[in-house]
C-alpha cells in the first residue's frame, strides 16, 4: 500500500464513538429516520440482525438507565442528532429519557430480529400522522445504505457501493510485513488520530480505575496490586488500564473513545494494554505512538477478513494487535512480532461473543494478559508450531484460518448463543 492509503485506512477505521456502537447504530438509524418526517411518532419499528441484538440487549447507554433495542431506537428518535454520527447521543438529558420511555410505555415501539443473512443489519421504520420513513444501516455501524420516505428511495449508498468495497479489499490485502515497515518509517506527526486514540482511551481507562463502573475489573486488579496480592508488572499494568476502560464504557460512561473497525471496546483493547506497558517501561512518546499505530493496523488488517461482528469475541483480534505492539515496545524483531500474533491466535481463538455487557471487561483483561504473555514467549523465540491446531508457519495463513473459523465455522454457535441469551 502507498503511504496515502495507510493514512486513509486509519481515518476510515479510527472514529470517535460515544457509547457502545451497536445501540448507538440503532439510535443513529432511528434519528436519521425521524429527521425525514414531521409530526409525532405513531409507530417506531426496529429490526436488527442477531449479532446487533446480542450487543444491544444488555449494555449501558451513556447517562441513561434504559437498555435494549426498543430504548436505543426510542432515544435516537426523540433526541439523537444524526449529523453527529456515532457521537449522536452526546448531551442526553433526563427529559430525553422520559420521552423515550413514554414512547415505549405507549406501545409505539416494536423491536424484533430481522430476517437477513447480514451480520450487521439495522432497519428502522417511523410512522407519523402524515408520513413514513425507513432507514437501513448495513455492514458498518454508521453505514446508511438506504433512506426511504413514503415508499420512495431518496438516498442509497454505503458499503454496497464499489468504492467502499475496494477499501475493504485494500485492507484485507495488507500484510504484517508492510504494516511493520510503514510504522517504523512514518513521521509520528502524521498520526494525530493514533495520538488522539491514546488520549481519549487512556482518559476513560483512568475514569474506570477511579470510579465505580460495572464489575470494576480494572479497579479490582489495581487494588490487589496495591495490596501485594498481584505483581506490579507490565501484565497487570496492561490488564488493569484496559479492563477499566471497558468497565466504564460498558456501564454507560458519557466519555467518548476512539473505536477500531466499528468497536469502541475493541478500540480500548487495541490501545490501552499497549499504553499500560509503554508507561510501565517509560518509553518515549514517539515509541508509544508507533506501537499503538502498529496495534491499530494489525487489528484492522485481521478484522478486514474477520468481519465487524462474529460469534467469536472481537477483542481477541485486538489482543493480536496489542501483542505485536508489545513486542515492538520491548525491541523485538519483525519475526517476533509475527510469532506473537500466532501465539495469541493459538490462545484465545475460541472465545465466544455473548453480547456487549459488563462482563466484556473480563474478556478485555484476559486478552490483555494473553497479549503480554504471547509477546514474552515470542521475544524468547517461542512460538506455536504449524504442527499444532490450525496454526501455519506463515502468520498470514494463520490469520486466514482464524478468520475462517470466525466466519464459517461458528454460524450455528452464533444462533445458539442468541437463543440462550433470549431464553433466560
């Protein structure tokens, strides 16, 4: 890839997000639909793919007590500003929440699973006294592919057009060799988004360490380091900061983060284990920025093949990127970077996604631990061999195998996860 294409890839995949991206995407669809019709809402219908339902069912919404598909759609319709994309829920008030609950209590909001093969699909239909609007988001959390008013399409676009598809193909055609070479050569002044991802995501990590959020995974790790029960080392530094960021985000913190490939939790898991290790090692700011850029790009590369949503936990791919970056922080070689990615694949490839929730912070903690462990093994020239499992000698073939598992090998698993979640 050319230098310019790397920059475009970063600009496309690193975006500011406020709140978990699945309920936010539902709210964006609803807010967009409402912006095209006038009058009071008589009916609001939201249909979503199983993977969207999985991640919108239980996660907190910034500053709100409501959860779920119906509330996400209702709050987007009554208070969301679609021009703000994934930050549209910024500045919500108690009155906004009251209006959203009033719509639901009046029986005007209907939510169900969409009949679609797409993993990421949201359809919202809003009917007022005089008009009807319909909005569809597909393949990407802010990717509006259809806007329809009174049955007439007025806008089409998004990932279903050729230019967006070619962008995905370019990122999937990357290699870790190319990413590593570019990260070592790029001027860090050309990486403002990477630097901002460090600043914003570190801020929510520190908030999670100081506040009372969710399961308090990060805060508990830090407290037990201070008590002497856990070691004060790079592993606990990575785990505590990253898990704390997820604690706060999953509990509905109003602080924004920089998402990676559509996932804020993944953005946290890509950056904060690396930041935790970098701060513990006291490396230069430049080296930290390069390391986080490496983590972002390796994860983007893997996710281009893995997909936005899957039966497997997306934070596992973030662990792969973070492990590569930790090898770089510890002055490892390109070969050791590749070995760390392979080690991480061999360790966490079976972790399922059972929806966005407080417990995600535990998975972030686990993958941060594995990222450090895999890097340390690689630095000691230890890597999973091609005789083991589905790992290949070639790291790119190992990534392909992992992504095939996530895409093709877990379809029935995905269905069962959703059934088990919905039948509680």
